[in-house]
C-alpha cells in the first residue's frame, strides 16, 4: 500500500483557497446588503412615524374634546355664548363650549373653534369664565395641530325633533350638540399621508 505524500497531508490547494475566498466575499457582500437594507427600512419607518406623529396626537386631542360636550349637573345643555348658541357647526369650521385638556390630568372650560388657515389645522380657544368681566376680555389662544391640510370637511348627524329621522347635515346650530360629528381632513397636494375620517359620539 503506497504511503501518502507530504503535499497531500497538509495545506489547501489553490483552487480550495480561491473557492473559500469567493464564498467569504459573497457572505460579506450579503451581510453588507442586509445591513444597508435594514438601515433604509429603519430610516423609512422613522420618517413615517415622524410624519404621522402630529396627526395621531391631533386626532387624540380632537376625540377627547369632541367626545362629550359638557352639560350642567341637570343634564341641560350649556347656555349660549355671547355670540350665539353653545354649539355652532359649519361645513368647514366648528365652534362650541367644551372642556380643554391642560396636560396635567385636568380640564378647563373654554369656547373652542376648529378651522383651517394657511394649510394648517388650528385650534383656537378662549377661557369661559363663570362670571362676567367688564372691560377687556380674555385673549384668544391658538395652537397649530396639523400642517399640510388643504381643507376641513365637517358633517353632523342628528334630527331637529325626536319624531324626525336623523341624517348627516353640513350645518348644526343649537344649544345641544349633534349625536355624531364627522371630521375629515383633506391633505394638500404635496402631502401623501392617509387620513381616515374621525367620527365622534359627542354625547357619549
């Protein structure tokens, strides 16, 4: 039986080394591509979260202030403001007396108006005081909730009288709010976010 030679007992052939280097190169390229893809996906996710964060926050605020329009302890609608009924809804803006969250777990009563100006959804409010002030009235504060809004479309579900069928209306002006409020934000041409309608039970 022939004995194995020295060259066949140790080391690798040139072909084996080239094959190992090629496989290692493919692994490195694959890992590099995978890392790059992961970074791109992460960046896209961060951009999406950042783009929708203000919208999500705005929808939470709107749902909170529209879910239940305040009433007196006797469940009677709030008295009208100095400018008209406590709730005045139009197709592109709504004004009502509501509870505005302070961010500290409390609310304060305010006269609130929601509208679009300069491609931004604006929440304006004036403190509603329990006593009548003589002289200068409290100033109106404004907060920009969402940018990139082309227009605001509102609809109100309810009936004028209990024996009439309820329906969606473009306007609502009464001491009591409608049963439902539908809020639709139409994005501007440059904004590609998807904004679902917000439907709130105002008497919940």
